[in-house]
């Protein structure tokens, strides 16, 4: 896979930019909210877990995890505050595939941001990163994320029973994917 650039974003409220260490407190603040993690596999113990995750994103390589900031779009061109993230938990050069993941602060829900960002990141992976497949694993209880994926053109491929342990309990996930045309 080529060296990462930034996925283009045409949503009027947000932009995609590099994730910064200074973003971590904002990221952690909303990832601690019960309504955010209820239907996800996030299992943070404290803010240090996010710093360790951030550090893993700093390792450059074609198969390393990759994450970008979703930030408020500022009219003056300045860097906006982080309101979410999008990226790829897994990337495979051999199989030309990636697993997308995203999160968004609840104050920004319901504005089409998650769908626009998911679509932008997926198109970027399929086109500029030459992926053949972008997939997503979503807890079968996460109706909002399922809607986002379906609006972004992902198709449900299957149901994965007890696929990942989520806060100590086995979680069932749906597998969604978009493939290159």
C-alpha cells in the first residue's frame, strides 16, 4: 500500500486531519461516555491506553494501524478541535484489504458526519491505497453504526458469533464490506 495521504472530506462541518497527541484528552473525554461505548468494543482502562494506541499509529508501515482525526472545520483555516476519529485497525498488503473503524462525539451525532467520513475513508482506501476490500466488524446491537455502513455502500456479509470479547462477555458482530468495482 502507498504511503498514507489524507482522505478528502467534503462535509461542510468537518475535515480529516492527522491525529495529534494533543487530541487525546478530547478523544478520551467522549470515549468514556456510556452512550458511546455501549455498542462498541472499546475497552479503555484510562487515558494511558489511548496514548499507547496513539503511539502505535506513529509507526510507519504499509500494514500498521492508521488513524486520522475528524475535526471541526474552521472558517479561518485554523486547526479545529477533534470530534472523532476514523482509520483502519488492520491493513494487509498481500490481500489488499483494510478494516475501517470510526467514532464520533455524541454532540455531533445525527448530522451525517459519520456516514460522510466513512464513505470518504473507504473511497480513499479503495482508490489511493489500492485496496480491493474495506471491511467493518460491528456489534450486532449497534443499529446506528449499521445504518452508517449501509448508507456508505457496505453490504452485510455475515454474522460472527462470539467474535470478540467485549468488556468480559462474548460479542456477536456483523461483517460488512465494500469491494472495489
